């Protein structure tokens, strides 16, 4: 990954990852999928603030996930630049079929 500084999407799903590290050089990374791993500490999620272009994260099915409402709000609080969490826009209102999708940055 060290030489892939132009990378815009990274799929790390299903790898038993416990710690998020060594990604800070990926300044163009927009999407990070790290679903179904072993992320159990919110400080690992906070590490992702080092990625200025990050707008889309998938973290579901990690130990940090508790209830959907708490988890999504916590991710939004820690990563305010992120626009999509687990493939769902952050402003999505459950049960409203007529809402507009968030515009792209």
C-alpha cells in the first residue's frame, strides 16, 4: 500500500483486522470497506480522520457495532466528513421513500 498513494477505494473486508494503521499516506482515499473484522475500539475509527478525502466507510459487523442508532451516530460524531456509512447516506431517514439522496462532494 505504501506506493499506492492515488488509491481511492480500499476493500479490507473479512480479514480479522484489529487495528487500523499505516493508511495515513492514502490522502486520496474516498472509500474504505473494513466490514466483518475485529475492530473493537473507537480510537481505531478516529484514526480514519487522517484521511482527508474519506467520504464512505463500511464498518458494520465489527465488535464496535452495538445498536444501529448508536453505532451510526457515533461514526458520524467521530468522522464528520463521511457522507456514507455502511452504504447508507448519513442523512437517510428510515421509512421515508421520497427523500433526496445526499449530493456528491
